[in-house]
C-alpha cells in the first residue's frame, strides 16, 4: 500500500471520533463569542464617543506594539490559505459525508472571527494605515504558503498542534501588554482569541495522540521530520506594497521578539510541551528508526534552548508602511 493510502486508512479509522472531537473542542455557534461582543455597537448613540476613547488610549501603545498586532491580524486574515491547505490532506474530502471536512469547516468558522475582530479594532484605533495593511493581507493570501508537510495529515497535525499553541502565546502576550496599558477592550479581545487557540491546540494534539496509538513509528518519524524542517510561520511570505515576497517577515519577527509577544524561547517551550503532551518517552512498539527519531526529539528542546540563548535581537527601527499616515 502506498503511503497516501495508509494515511487515508488511518484517517478513515479516526473519522468515527470526529463528532466527539467537535463536541469536545469546538463551541456551538450560538453560544460562542462574536466580534461584536468586544467592539463598540454602531447602533448605539454613544458609538462615536466610544471610538474616540479607543483612539485616545491607542496613542499610549507604541509602534512596535501595533506592528505586531497588525502582523498577527494579517496572519489570521490569511485563513483561506489554511483552509484550502487542510482540505487537501489525505483522508479529507469535499464529500459532505466526510467527517474530516466537517472538522476543517467548523474550525475555519471559529478561526474566521479572529481576523474579523482584530481587523475592525485596527480600523477603529486610528493608529494604522489600513490601506497598507489591506495590501499586505491581499498579498499574503495571493502568495500562499508552503509549510513542508505536503498532504500528509501526520505532519500537518504536528504543524497545527504547534501553530495553535504559538498563536495562543502571542495573543495572550498581546493581552498582557494591552492590560498593562489600560487597554481593557483589546486585552479582553486578545484573551478570548487566545482561549480559542488553546482549544484548537488541544484538538490537534488529541488527533496526533490518536495516530500515535494506531501508527506509532510513522507518527514519530513525521514529528521528527517536521522539527528538522523547522516550523515555518504561516506569514512567511509577508510583504508590503511594491516589495518582494517574504521581504517583511524577518523585520516583523524581530519586532515580535523584542516586544516579547513571540520569541525563540517560546518556540523551544512549545517543543517541550508537545513532547510532554504526546508522552513520547512512553511510546512503545517503535521501529529502530523511530527510536532514533524519538531520541532526537527528546534532546531537541535543550539543544535549541542553548542556541536561542546566543541570539541577539536587533534594535533596528524599521519604517513599516503600516505605520506611516496615509
Ligand atoms: Fe486564530
Ligand atoms: Fe488558530
């Protein structure tokens, strides 16, 4: 049997659990928060005053902070890329009877609220050049991404387990900074987004855990391959107007690190948490090759920590077009 067919078989086996996954890790649509819950109500008489209040406190937060929030927003807004990528995985079919496509759609529907609420907040803040932000978003979606997983669900679920935790960390850190600066609305908003990301992280981690039960060696090898390849960020191709694909990503990532929203240490921490969540030290019945992969993975966090310690984050002041008044 080809590797694709084996993957499809395993995904088929797991399909019977999808309903449980949806119930355990997603929230019914009528019960979950919506962007409007966190934004001034435009049907209200006080709407303009509330917006003015947001604009006043928005001046308190510096350009680095807004740059990170914009990058995070654009990353969320590139959701069409992630949904279409996941729909291509072995075992995921557009067929309405396919359980996995149900999961992907329900997950996408929850995620869609993140970019929506953040985008509206940026617009109301009066601090950013929305047209430039929109151009970057359109570019990022047009550019797509390649996360090095191909259509392999094992590798993809490692990726999503990692990414959901990474986004949890960054939205949560944004919430902390915003709270410190008295930005209550933004703090509450980022906190609740972080809560969604944590649930999603738990879901994808549970999928991997199930696969470990059925196909431990192949799952271990997929995990190792993803870590050797390094987890690339979904905004890897980030750019601003009249610039080349990916030209903005490093600068954005530098700013995120010095603001403390998402750092190299967070990356290491996520690795450690994934090793723990999947209890890779306790998995039995591995081939010799998979045993080796496990050794590599167990040692990786400490090794990466030592490398991360030596990295110096530049203090360069970048002139992001997002921050220049139109
Ligand atoms: Fe999200
Ligand atoms: Fe997410």
